[in-house]
C-alpha cells in the first residue's frame, strides 16, 4: 500500500489491503463504549455496527478490529485509547501479551457528576509482544498524562493532544517505521509521525473529519518543507 496516506473509508476495508506483518506500531482511538442512562455499565449498552458508516459515538467497537490489528502488526505493538467500560474487552482479548494501562487526565472535565465520579480520565491500553522494545527516556515513560481539556479547533469531539501521541510514537517506534491509525479522526497521529520522521497510514470513515485531517497534513507538510 502507498505510505503516508489516509483513506476515507471503514477501517476494516483499509486493513483488508494491508499485508500480514507489515505495521510497526498501531495507535487507535476507536469509538468509546459509554454507560447507558447513567448506569448499567458495558453490558447495558447495545453495540452499534460502526462499520456501516453511522455515528458510533458511545457504542464501542467489535473484536474483529483487534483481530486485524494483530494480523497486520509485525509483532503486536499497539496503543488503544478506551473508556473504563472497554478495559475488560481489550485486556481479555490480549490476555496472552504484555500490557500496561496508561491514563490521560483532564484538568477541567465536563461537570456531569450526578451520582458518579467525574469523567476526567481516559485510558490507553498498551499491548506488546515479547521482544518488542520500549524506547524513550525516563521523562517520556511516565504512565499518566495531565492535559487541559479545551475546545478543539478541529471540530472533532475526541481530539487527542499532539504531545501525547508524539510521546507514544517516540516510545514505541524508530525513525522511518510505519505507524497505522485505523481511526485517524482529525489527523493527530499523522502529524506526530511527520514531526518524528515516521511513515503513517490510516483510515477515517467520516468525510468531514477526513477533510480536516487532510488539511492539517497539508499545512504541517508545508511548514516542514520550509525548515529545509
């Protein structure tokens, strides 16, 4: 497949064309699974099929995505952002691999706390196969990130801070490695790869987010070219 390209399509369609054992690192921010009516937990929410182009916010994702991540990785090496309701799903699927659970804490979360704790923490499950090296330094290997939760300028409801994605890229890949993001959103993973001299590949099913992603990449590439 062509490197440094984002496809405006279902991630499973993109992954069908990716050869086995060809990706160095996966960074995925799939649809989160949220509680239903303030309670009930993961099993009280119907899982909508993300792969029919519908708005899937709050409905999670299916294990087939994780199976494809396993297939395309040279060795399992993946960061998966998730809600607390998806931790069991992901950790159960990857029970035979090494894992860490990183956290992303928002300083000013949405003030919805009626009969529950604040939604101020998101989780990042890092799974890797035996023999996969963790790079980085003492300063980049912390397991938590603290970030202001400001309104995104990119019209995407779940944009992740660029500094977090850059840290993950630096810790778990080398220059010129290939990083795949199956839910590219507004393009943060692609920007992190450009800044850190990695190749990227991704998919984004929403045409509006896809266009935002493409524009961010064009701007970043033009700025990158001016430096040399």
